[in-house]
């Protein structure tokens, strides 16, 4: 099999999975098996792509040429492979989790859920392997559209409103700003291809560059840079596996990934650094980091708190990209991975708590550590990883990013990172502490016979999934080298 | 009006002249002003006059609505059909030269035929519309 | 027979129309109408092929050499328009067979098909001819039959809508014929190619400029450019479903063609864009049309009316492309003629399916239809996304060229307006989508999936608006060639 | 002499047009319309366009008056009082008229033998018609042969009119469907 065809299969595998899901809609067990098989297959395929790319290849596959000169082309490069690896691996984990969650919670429309989940993954693969801006845009939009039925899964008035905000912001930014930026780029350069070192160098200068970069950064609404972050908290009405998809597997990651990709392959790190065009955006990112954390502190609802935490964490990646150095881009790329594992752990736990104990607020979680020890241990691991405590994955990417700010001589930005870490501690750690070290209010009184200290854990599928995610946080710490090696070619190309 | 003697007799006398005039206008179109269009209108006017005087039913017994309707469609078919024939004879559409050995004769035949088509359609359409209005008025009151 | 292609293009429906009127059987008339429509498309495609290989195709009717007689003259531009009309006709006509049987009285149906075929004849005749007076004659054929077709709507307001269209349409036609008359007085010719040669000598005269003005107003009335669009929303909202789908996808498109042909070929692009400042006149109107009509569409509760207002806005896009006065802009215009025909056709046909089942397209009546009529509503979603301009749909392709054209001229605000209007389109499309998919079904059990006779044609257009969004190479190439033909006078 | 006749006819024409606009009795309107057509026919004759005059007399003054009367029998004789003053239409008409007048100022003089209309294709018609077609009335040869296709189109226009009227009037008594505002309510009732 040629490596180009491999890329085609990254799209086909989830689509075939979707077809199987639709066909097997009457038999839930078979349907979920199809989901699992598809996700497993996809991961294997992406691994093959990884092997090809780490061997120095750049597989390429042209799919169509809708408009003369503008094609839909897939091409694997390190950043994309990294994103695809994360997304495809977490799809497996999330599917496991979904089985437990959706059944435990007796959700309706489960077929639709699995179906659109598979579509969303296919779109994410397209984003990951996009060979040019147009392809990126196409799959980016498809991702927005295919996740819409997932966000509004409940079908209630609240869900509909959330869906409107979700789609409203994502499509407004992408059509209003991103498309404009793409058309502008095309008008300037006559191409939309991603090239190492960028395509704009020598063709754009002066004020055009920072404006164009701003259009991209804000146009990619999925990166949730303030003030365009509102869709992310709004989408919290969705079932937890969807939150996992949004926050860890695909959606926001597609956003920050796109920002990285545009920085590296459209502008070029060196060109950006020379033009100094991204300086103002580093401060936008810094503001988002701090404000997101501060808002998270004020939220009692667990999922809302996690959502704002995501807003804040995403801007780490944006900041990395805007620093326009190989260290920054590498750190940003790493952070996509580490944050994905950390955040998915946290969401899985939040969902498990909701399914089992029907608790959504942080203040209700006293004593949960005793009834749900596995879940809360995983939560602790996830939280520590997000905070950045070694030996957990989060510490590595944060370290790189901190190094990048210092390297750039930006003491202010380094301070932002430090402050943000402290804020992370402040809003995340109280939750496991409450759960483990304080007694539940009116313990056993209204919980009936199964209350008290009797263990009442999440469904087993959920437990497996969240344990894998938590272990991933640890394992990644030790495999960080591998990840960085994969990103090495970018750094090398940037002369860093 | 049906009871008015003078009108009845007058109409009876005038109608043949109107019809003849219509035919004159049609066939004399090659030499003087006129042609199928005017002839069709005049012919329709003749029958409208009769209908006003003798009543719609009387006229419709002679010229049933389905017939005038058919005329409306038929005229178009005659006109367009002439074109089809010239096309089948290997000339271009409405190339009357094809209709006879002498182009001039061909033109002559062609013009006569298409003018006939015009006459038939115009007569059919005008009479149909008149029937429709007059017929509804009778029913409404 | 291939030498006669241009005239066959018009002749087939023209002969079929009186035959339909003579028939008594609704079924036979339907079969004839469908057959004629399909033949039309076949001829149009053959013509396009011939134009692509051999260049301009000219046909002298009656054997009289132009400008003595009437000439049919087909180049890339009208070959393209003919294909658009033919495509829509051949998709809508089988749809018509099913939908009309529920909307029009049985014994009236043969006449209905006759009117439809006459309308088709008129539109094709306008597009194929190379003679300005002949344009007017066929304009009258298409207009008269269109008024009657619209009046056939099941609601009483269809009559007033048709009457209003008749009044405004007649004013438009009168303006056009005055313009043509003045041109004839100044040149002594009615042949388009001939006029294009003769007119530059009298460019400076007031008469020619006045003729230009009259023609412009007439065309804008016919193509429903804001603020001359007042006839359109009701006409589209109250006409029978199939008529709306047909008219919305063809009539205004042909009117745009007339405008392009007269102003760019006959008067010539240099005169239009230079002396008459056509681009600067049309630009503000187009922008206002796009924005204001999209906003009005957002407020509508009758979905057919909503789509009708959206059509007025989309005409704004078409005219905007023209007012960019460049090959890119005109490519966008010509592309959008085709693309908008596809998507609006699909949308109106989907609404026809809804009318067929529940008799209303009030937005509240559509609650829960996403589940009750999944294929119908899926087609609506596809058409709607295309209207918004989501990539991989045809809507994106034309918008892309529009934006590129605007950027090429450095008109940033224009590009921004185009994008903003896309978002407005998103709002009005999404209102319907959300109602259909997110609200529970409240009606009686009448809302079941539409019959295949309606669904299949609807999906042909819906699928086409995806297909030509993914594989737009051929359409773009054709449109661009046609745009070059129109702009040939300016040397670019 | 011709000038005087022309002026008289035009004056009458203008007066008739004004009366047409002012009069509210539709019966009178129809009659005035007939008069208007007759006067125009007269004017066409003065301008040597006999064929046009003939058609105008037959159609405008003749059959259409009859058809108008037929329509009047259906709708009654009095025009409804307009609800508001037609300021905008009046302005539009005034502007249109002014534009037309402006446009005619560069028009070649009436009857000038040097006019383009008399030369370009008209020369061919006048000189070659008898050879190519062989009938004395050039108007007919133009209408039926040189531009016969237009005539066919016009015949089709007339036919289209009949189709339209038949569709609208042929014995229809259809039940009016519910208006859009009532539709959902009606659906909910059932």
C-alpha cells in the first residue's frame, strides 16, 4: 500500500465505521462494536502514517480539484501526524467511555450520536492531514457542522440555544474572518499550499502581515481566543463524551492545530519573527490565559470550570505559536497532546460523577473520593497533569513553553505562565481535596442503602476509559522525547 | 338586443361583408396593407357581432368552443410546421425557397401558408377569449 | 440535423405547446412536456459542445443572411445559459408531473403544460437569438405564460401576485421595447453583432444613452434587482411549487443574460463601464440588495417567501459580479447563475414536497419535519448550506470568485459585505433547519416522506449542488471562457 | 396640411389620454380607449404607416373594445376610488416622459431620407424584395419572410395569451386554500 493511499484510509475508516453504525442501528451491541473496530482500525492506520513520516516521508494524496488551482489534498507532516495520533487514540478511549456513559445515562438517539461522532473524527483527520489552506478550511467547516448534532444532542431549548451559539460563533468567525484571510492570502500569493518556511515571505510586508495573522487567529474560532471563546462554555450542555470530543479529541485541538499550522506553513516562523507581526497576539493569548483561569475560579459547576480551564490552556498553544520560535511551536505542539490527555481524564471523571452520583457542582463533591476512589484518583492525576507537576505529561509542554518565552526574552509572558500555573492549582486541586478529605454533607442520610462509604463506582466501560486516559498522562511524560523528535523537522526547517 | 328588428336584420346583412372583407384583407396582403393578423381579428369581430345580436349559444352551435380553441393551437402548428417542412427539405428553418422549384413561387406559397397560420390562430384566440368573457358574464348574472 | 441545433432548441417546446393545448389527457400532456424538456437539454448540451469545439454558431433563419433576416447566434455565454435553462427544465418537469396533479385542477392540466412549454420556449428563445427584436418577442411569450402559471397557485393571493407581476413585467417589457426602438432608429439594424459594429459611431448621442437607460431599467425590472424587485416575493411565494422552482431558477437568470448581452456585447464593455459607469451604478444597488434582502428574509415566517427574498439577495450577488467589471467578477456572475439555479431549485422543490404533504410552508408548520420527512429536509439542508456558501457546495465556488474579484479591485468592504451576507443567509437557513430538526412534530400524521416522484428530482438538484461544488473545474472553465467573451472589448 | 392634421390628431390624442385617466366610469374608459386607438390609427396613416394603422384600428378600436366590454360585464362599471394619491407613479411617469423627450432631441429628423433606418437593411428590402420574394407589398415580405420568424413568435404570443385566459377563466370554481397565517392553526386543530 502506498503511503498516499494510507491517508485516504484515515478518512475512509471512520466513514466506513459511520456506515456500519447506521446499518446496525437496531442492534446496539453490534453498533458499538463497529464503533470500536473503526476507531481501532483508524489508530493502526494513523500509526502507519506516523511510521512513514518519522521515516522522513511526506505522503500525499490529491482528492479533488474543486476550483482550478485550488485542490483538496491530503499531506502528512509531523504536526498533523501528532494531532491525528492523539485524535485517533482518544477516539478509541472515548468510544469505550461512551458505551458506559450513554447506556448508564439512558440517552436517546444513541445511533445518531455514534454516527456523527464518526463523521466528526473523519473531519478531524481531514484537518490533521490537510495539504493546503483550502482543504483545512473545508474540513474545519465540516467539523463544525458534524459536531452540531452532538452539541444539541439533548434537543431541549437550552441545548438548541447552545447549539446556536456554538455554530453561530464558529461559522461567523470562519466565514467572516478565516475565509477572508484565505482569499486574501490567495490573492497575494496565488497559492494556498502549505510550504515549509511559509508562502508569504517576500510577498507581503508592512501592516498587512499582523492584520492577516490576526484574521487567521481570530478566524479560527475553535482556538477559542478571547473574546471568541463563548461557544466553548455554551457547549457544556452536551453529553460528556461530546465534551471530551470538543475539549480533547478533536474540536479545540483542531483549532489550535490550525493556528500552529498557519504559523509554520503559511507565514513561516522566521518570517513572522522578522516581521514581528505576532507580538500583539502573544498578549491577546496571555490575556486569555489569565482571564480564562480567573473565570474558571469563579465557576462552581464542574464542567463550566473545566471549560474555562480549556479556554485558558488553549491559549498556551496559541502563545507558543505566536512566539514564532521553534521552541514555541514545539512546545505548542506538545501541549496539544498533553492537554488532550489531561483534560479528557478530567471530563471523563466529571461525566462519571454525573452518571453515578448526579452531581454537577464542585461544592457537592465532598466525600466522593470514598465512594468513587478510582474516578477521583484519576481526576487527581489529570488535574496534576494540567497544573504541570512532574512526572506528569503537562509539565513537559509547560516547560518548553516557559523556555520559549524566556528564550524570546519575554519575562512578562513567562510571568503570565507562572501565574497561570498558580491559578490552575487554585481551581483544580480543591476538587480532589474536597472529595478525599472532607465528609459528605448529611452522609448516608438521603442516599439510601448504597450511600455512605460503600463503593459505588462508574460503569466499568467508563472506568476503563478514564484509567487509560490517566495512565496516558503518566506515560506521556516518559515518551515526551518521542513526541519532540517527531516535531524536530519543523524546528530544523525553522533553523532553530 | 335580440328583439331589435333593425339590429337583427342589419347584422345579418353586414356579416357576410365583414367576412368577405376579412378574406380580402388576408389574400390581398401581398399587394396592399393587411394580412393574416388583421384578417383574423376582423373575422373574429364578425362572429362577436353575431353573438351580441343572436346570443352566444347560437354562434357556438356553428362555431363550438372546442373548435375555436383548436384553431388557436392549430395556427401556431401551421406556421411552425411550414418551417419544419422547409427544414426537412434541406433548407433552413422557414426558408420558403424550398417549397417550389422557383424560389419566388416558394416564397409565395410560404407566405400564404404562414399568413394562414396567423389568421387561424388570431381568429381562434380572439374568439376563444370572447367566448370566455361572454360565457362567464351570462352565468354570473 | 445538427446544423439546425440552434433553431431546434426553441422549436421543440414551441411545437409541443400547442399540441399540449390540444390534448385532453393530462398524462399525455405531461409525457410530452417532460419529453420536450429533456430534448431541450440534449440540444443545449450538443450546442455547448459545438460552441466549445467550433466557436460561435450562427444560424440564418429563412436562409436570409444577417442582418437582413433573423440570426440565431450562440457563443459561450448563451450556450451556458441554454444549458442552465435546459437542466432546470429537465429536472423540474418530471417533478411538475407529480406536484401539479395535487395543485391544479385535472382538466386544466394540459393547458398548464402548454403554458409551461411556452414559458420555456420564451426563455430559450431569448437566450439563443442574435436579434434584438426577436428577444422582445420571446420575452413576451415567456412573460405572458409566466403570469398565467403563477396565477395557478392554490391560494387566492396567487392572483394578485400574478397581476402585480403582470403590471411590473409589462412596464419592464415596454421599457425594453422603447430601448430597442431607439437603437433601431439610430442604426437601422436589429442584429446584435451588426449593432455592436454600428453603435460606436453614435455612442455620443443622447438617444443612445437614453436607450441604454430604458433598457437598463427594463432589464432590472425583469431580473428583480433591488428596488425593482417588488413583484418577485409574492409571485414566488404563491405560485404552484413546480412553477416557483422553475421560475426562480430560470426566469431571472435569463433576464440577467439579456442585461449582459445588451450591455457587454451590443453596447460593449468599454461603453458600459466607461461612458455609462455601469459598474458604479450597479455596485451600491447590488450591495444594498444583498444586505437588506437577506435581512428581510430573516424576518419571514413563510418559507417560500423567505426563499424568495433570498433570491433577490442572490441576484444582488450576480449583479455584484458584473459591477466588479473584471473577468473574475463576470466569472462569478455566470457561475452563480448556474449555481444559484441548482440550489434554489433544490430548495424550492423541497418546499414543494412539504406543501404536497402538509399544505403549508409556514415555519411553525414545519416543526419536527426533520424526522417525518428526512430526505426532503436533508435536501433542504444541502441547498441551504450551499446558499450560505459552505465549501464543497456550489455556493462556495461562486462566492469565492466574487471575493477574489473584490480583492483584485482592492474593494475590501465589498468582500466583507459578501461574507457578512453569507452569515445572514446562515441565520435564515438555520431558523428553518432548527425548526425542522430540533422541535417536536406537532401536526397530524399527514407529514410523511414525499413520494419518489418529487423526491428524486429534488435530490438530483441537491446532489448536483454538491457535485459541482466538489468538481467545479468544468463549470468554472466554461464560465470563465464566457466571461472572457463578454469582456473581450476591454482587452483583458 | 399634413402638419395641421398631425397637430389636431395629437391634441385630440392628448385630451383623450387625460380623460382616460380622470374618468371613473369604466364604460366610458373603454369607449375612450377605443377612441384613442382610432386616433392613433389616424396618426399612423398620416405618417404613412398604413399597415400599422390598419392593425391598430382592427385590434385597438375593434376587437379589444369588445373584449373590454365583455370583461366589464364581469366586474361592474365603476372604478374603485384609489386609497392614496398616486404621487410616486406620477413622478415616475414624468421622469420617464422627460427622459424620452431628452432622448429624442438627438433623433434624426422625421422623414429624412438620409436616416440610418432607411439605409441599412431597408435598402435591401426595397431593392431586392421583388427579385427575392416577388410580391409588391414590401411590408408583407418583411413580416412574413425576411422577419417571418418574428411573426411566428408574435403568433405564439397571441396563442400564449389565449392559454393564459383559458387557464384563468375556463369554468373555474375552485375552493380557496387557507391563507398562510391560518394554515398552522388549522393543521393543529385537526
